[in-house]
C-alpha cells in the first residue's frame, strides 16, 4: 500500500462489494473487490486505491460450439477526477487486460487510474483458445464473435461502464476519453465515426483502420520475402532472414545518404519523408562492386516492399511505405503471423480455418484473398471490410458535438503506413476543408518511431494524451508536440528531443542551434 494514501473508507468498500451481481444491459457484474494502492515507487503498472469490477455480457455458445461472452474490467478509484478512460485493445484482443489506462508514447511511468480516471477494458467478446496454433484467431469461425471484435464492443462496454459509474458515484463522467493503439487505434476511429456521442476526446495511435487490407498486404510482404529468404529447418523460406545484418546496414546507409540531410541536419534521422524518394534499384552492385551495394534480387525485394502490394491487374491493396531507416529492422516480418491469422480466420469470407497459418500465408492467392475481405455468404453476412475497418471520413456528428480526435503514427511502422493515414486525412479535408478538418481532427507523424513506440532512429516519448485533454477541456489545439529519445529504444542519441509537427508540416533545422534540441527545429 502507498503510504501517501489512506485505505479506502468503510463506505467505499461497502459500495464496492455491493456491485457484485449488479446487472448491466445484457449481463452482470461477476466480481467486485477493493484493491489498495501499490507500494512506491510508481510505475506504469501501479494502482491507486480503487474498486475492481469485472463483468460479462452476451454469454452464449457460438455456431462453432465454443463459449463466448463480452467481458469487461472496470476500475473505480477512491479519488475520482470525474473522467472516464476507455483503453482500447491489442492484437486480435481475446485477453482481458488490466484496466490501468495505459498512456501513449514510450516510457511513461504513470497511467490514467493513478491520475484519477475510471478505466475500462474488454476482451472484445472472445478469449484465446489455449494450446492451439490458431487459438488467437479461432473466434473468426463465429459470425457474432467477428462483429463484437470488430465494432460492436465499443458501445456495449461503454454503456455498461457508465451505468456502473453513475450507480457508484451518483453521477456520470464530465469528460469521456478513448485511447487505443494498433487494433485499439482502429477501435478509437470506429468510436469517432460510428459512435460519436460516446466520447469527448479520442486518441488513435498507429491505427489499423484498414486492417482488412493491411492483413492481405502482409501476405504479399511474406510472399515476396520468400524469393530472397534462405530455407529454414522446416524446409520453408525463413522470412525473418530476408536480409543479412550487413545488407540491413547497407539499406540503412543508403536511405540516410539520400534523405538524412533533407531537413538541414545530418543527424541520423529522416524527418522529411515527403521529400525522400530513393530508388532501391540504384543500390544494385555494378560490375566490380562487392561492398556498399545489394545483389539485384535484394534491391528488387526492397523496392517491392516499400512500393506496397498490388493485385495482378495493378490495383493497390493497401499502401506504399516511407523510406525511414527504422523500417529495415522490420524486414523480419514480425507482424506476419498475426496478420496471416487475421486474414485467414477473421476478415475473409469464407474463412480458412487452419492450424498451418504460416503455410496459408505463404501459399494464399493474393487476388482471391483480397476479394474475400469484401465478400459475404449465408453465414457471414457482413464483410470483413465493414465490421473491421474505420475508413469513413464522415464525422459530422462527432464534429457537431465538439469531439476532438488526434491520430499519430510512426514513420518507421511496417504494420500500418503513415501514407495510408495521410490518404485518409485527405478525404477528411475534402469533406470539411483543411481548416474545418483541423477544428476537430489532427494528425501527427513521428519520424523514426516504430509500431506504436520504439525505433532506433527516432524519438518516441511524448504526451499526446495530455495534448488531447488540453484541447478538449481548455480549447488549446495542439500544433506541435515535443518527443524525447529513450535509451531503451536503442537510439544512439538518448535524451535528444524533436518536435512532432502537425501534419503536413515537418521538422526543419534552423541552421545554427543544437541539433540535439527540439527548439532548434521549426515545423514547416
């Protein structure tokens, strides 16, 4: 217990314990217990004194014979700041994460619960099936489980949480926030587009808002990798070894040689991706060259990877990618198995239910699987692109109620491309005008940041949630954030700071200041 906090009062404890058995729409509270504050020192996993609540809704047996329920965890702090925090999911959900209220940006040592927010999480209607290679994805065999994972959990869990909050504290939250990264970022954008009345502020980090298309893109990435990857112990191409360490170093050097100084500072980062368009085929070894160059097949692989996937008739499947040096370490296809499982089981109709997910991805016909994310049948009546994606620019209702949305994404993210975010935001600007769009929706790209955080060629620690709350509650619209490089991310310059500029502006060196400090850079 934290010595700075008195134990919860007898009245608080009694009200907490009384919540067990309370009903919410479609379900019931299954657990309610008093939890005391963590001991010092404070970490991102610390808790304040609170009431821990868990509940389940929509309990049923799926068409696949498996048990399902939409489970949630809600934490109600003793010292409530009258604010609500919905923490989005991760991966394909299936896990009831602790409702602590993770903050955005790398290296945070606090969470929303510590700061007085009520916090809720959910497993999105299914649990991982243990001890099966496809256990994370098997819920895709049930149509309702698909829908709850896709877009149905947000309003149901929010309604349940707010019902319990009002019953416990005697009032509803004054402000409600949603934060999610990756799949949670997708859920955040679903909230803004489909459920505009639920939240005042929404923060979407590395959002997979076109996750159905991105999953097919990953199959393409794996298949082009097989053309250059060595064979693994199982006889299949080992797509985690598409490039040797020396080849990775060459690609990083080539990108930096072409683009590092475009912002006026040779600092080992690429801050102006808008001007960075090298041609990897020019990195091919010429006659007599053996160093600082790539073999033709490796250069072609890099070019195809950054150009993005296309169907056999030339249609773009997802997006191209920026030439950020941080992308190179991700050529090991670390997201491949996750995306292949999503594509095979969840987003395509009919699904491919298989335990050989890696084999599916390496042999799947790209054109066929791309078509299947928009298909329906007698069992799966909603296509993957509809229940999963959040790509509508129509946020009329969210804008009208005064809601605020911040989207941020790293330029070294090989899961979801900043170019896809830019294309989406262009549609928002076309609908509302550039000034009108910025009234309620703002985008920030983080040079060198990998998927949601990290990245050895960037600065990933910043307070985007603080910027959101200032915008919602004080009317201070963010135009520039300050990010710090963390040693834990593997950077060569720990402590370096950089401005994270409001899109489409990018950081440009002023020509005379300390290149390790954000104030030496302007957003242009």
